[in-house]
């Protein structure tokens, strides 16, 4: 079972170290995270996996594009903006699949009050 560490309650203030989970090789995932940071797609990334009471934590890159401090295994990134887009996109595509929404239709079909100059 994989968990986003931002959702897990902290039970102590110690900085956790990377632990091996059931001898799993995480090198493909950590190499990918490192490559994302090197490519400039994100300033940093943190991986947190919890399985059978054990955990693996890995941090790559830095806190922000402007802040050079390194990301730590305890760094929590705010994903609120990302989850809004993912949730809305998923809901819209389900409505399209169900035939309840047509992507090329004018907005006024679904929101009649959306009218006025430049909104056609």
C-alpha cells in the first residue's frame, strides 16, 4: 500500500531516515524523481511509501525554485492546486463519457447566465 506522507500524521519530531521495505529496489523510482528535478519539471520531490509497518522515504532536489535548501524526507509539498485540476478534469471526462457534457458546445448550454459581449 502506498501512502502520500502529507496525509500521514507525524507521531514524533525526529527526522526519519530512508528504510528498506521488504528488500524492495526503489532505484527506478528514485532515478525518475532525480531526473524530474534535473530536467527542471519540479524543484524537488519526496517519495513516501508505507508497507506492512515499515516505510521508505526519499527526497530529491530542493524546497522551491528560489530556495536552495534541500528537500528532506519530512518535506511536505502543497498539492491543493494540482488536486483541483485532477478532480475537475476527471469529473468532466466522466460527464463526457456519459453523454452529459459536450466539449465543443457553447458554455451557455450548461450555464445560461454566462452571456454578454465576448462570451459567445
